[in-house]
C-alpha cells in the first residue's frame, strides 16, 4: 500500500514492514526550480545558529554541524514536484556539503491551505532530478512540518492525498470538475537501510488499493454535486454544478471522506513513530460569482462593488479593468500588460501589471499605486494580477500592496493591502 511503504522507506532505521506490498510507478525526473524571490543568508559557525525565511521556513543549525564559518541560505523557487500547487519550493544552501550533525528544517503552512495535514510531508530533489519523500514530523497546532537532514538541495512540502478542482470560481449553471489524487511511489532498490523513497507522478486515487472514498457532499452553499467513478474504478471524481441564478458572490464548501486502513507516515512525534491516516476528511471551496462581480478588500475590509460603474477592455496590447467613474468615491484601474490568461507580476513591462487606486474624502483626492520610488529613483513594484478569462467576460484578481503617491521619498511609504476580484462583461 502506497503511503505505508513510503512511511517506512523514508526512515532509514525503519525495519521492513509486514503489510501488503505496494505497487510502484516509475520515478519521475523533474527540472530544477527557478528562483521566484530573493534569498536570505547568514554566516553560521561551529556554535550553530538559526536562519528564517519570513514565517515560512526555519533552518536550525546545531552546534558541531560545521567546523568553520559557513554561509547558509534559503531562496524560494518554483515547485517542480507539483506544478499545479501554489506552494513554493525552497533552495537550501550550501549544497554538496555533508553536515556532521543533522540540520533541522521546519516549514510553516497556511492555516487556510486546502488538504488534510495528516497526509502532509516534506520532499527533497536529488541531483538526478527525482523528488524523494522524507520522514516528517507534524505539529498541527503550530502548522509546522519538520525534517532533519545532513545535506541540502531543493525542498518542498506536499500532500500525499489531495482534492483538486479545475476552477476556483464559476458563474450560474457552470460546472467544476473535482478529482482526488494520490502521490505514487517510484520503484525502490532493495536495501537494508533506505533514507528516502523516490516519487512518481500524481495519479487518480485508488492506485494503491488500500484507499476507499465515500461521503461526497456539499456542506455549505447552493448547487448540486455528482460523484463519479474514476480511472481506478473508485468514486474519486465528482462534478459540481452551480445554481442557475446567482444573486451575490457566495462560497460553496465541499467535503469528501477518504479512508486508509494501513497507511501512515513515519513521524517521530506520533505514537509509535507512525502518523496513521485512518479516516480523513478533505475540503475544498468554490466561489460562486454573479454575471458581473467586483469585490474589493482594503486592509481586510470587504466591499461588494458589483453595481458600481465598471469596465473591462483590451486596448493596444493591454488588458484594462476599471472600477468607478468621475462621480464615484472610488476609482480603480488594473492594467495588465498583456492580453491573455496568465499570471502578471508587478511591473509596467510586458507580462506585468500595475494597480492605480483613488479615493475621495470630503472633496480631497487621495491616490495610490502598486509601486514606489527609492532615493535612487528606482521603482519597486508590488502585487500580482491573474487573468483567468478574457473571452466574453474578463475575470481575474489582484493581490498586493499599494503606496500613496503623495508620500514618496527616501523611506518606504506606508502601504495598504488590496485584494481585487472581478468578473466583468467586456465592453
């Protein structure tokens, strides 16, 4: 059974199991991830030390791990283990060094991350491009996954079992395809001690035969749900259908039950060193949006501005999404320097995006933009826009920081957090 042997195989001191043998796939060779953010680094010597990447990664180097001052680094990179995941992977350096004592790496996951933490673990990428699962300690109350290693490479956390959807949001009468997937193991070479196990592809649930699926249901929100037989002849798929009328934006929450009688992950913090699966509940959320939908969240305060004058069009190779008019208390323009679906990081060059935001208070105009200028006149851009549809409707989002135009100097100006979600009929 898949998760069972993965659990045993990721622990180099684990004995051979007596449970039923799993079926293996072929190890998948993946490309190296590309940097998606700046690295952090610190010089740590024989006395040990700690390096943090924000609130996402913690590296704890114990005393005696290195015998001289060494530069340690953490850099976010693209996730090539699972390209469909929003989780970044991380490149840990220095590579090519064997530490005298294990270094502890902890990954913090978002409390809103979909999936069940019980199936969550950490993997690293070998030099040949194959990702390998690793014995992982879970602290669910602190949302932390911890591993120990004597070598560095690229690392990421993932879910052995996951519930996927082909759309985040839908309109009236539209459908969303839901699919349960499981991470398949790569073929193992028999050995007395196995430090890790190579990973194969994600596949429809049911590959390992130990997993059963039941209890598909909508636990909140309107619409209908139809479970379907998948390629492994289990109810691992489902189709959600939105209601024929949507008056306002609504979240629909869907639940499915998955049971694995024998599955576990090697976890020294769990009873007997095994984090057993048993019966699991997986949840996902689908957003229902009316024909024209505009949601603006400023510093956590949400406004439904669907009935405010808005416009969406493509002009001279750029997509423009405009909110409000000359008499409106809020004017907003999102410019994506491109015309197709995709992700647009902050900037004013091709394939990038910028947000312009103006409010009126007692006749006073206040304008902000998604970038600021340094003393050296360098423009520092923020935020990311996504266009998911540019057909009859222009649909997408922006999330990031904006800065007041009036307060631009040598210091970083005060910022405002903006989330902008939209589905607008193109004019």
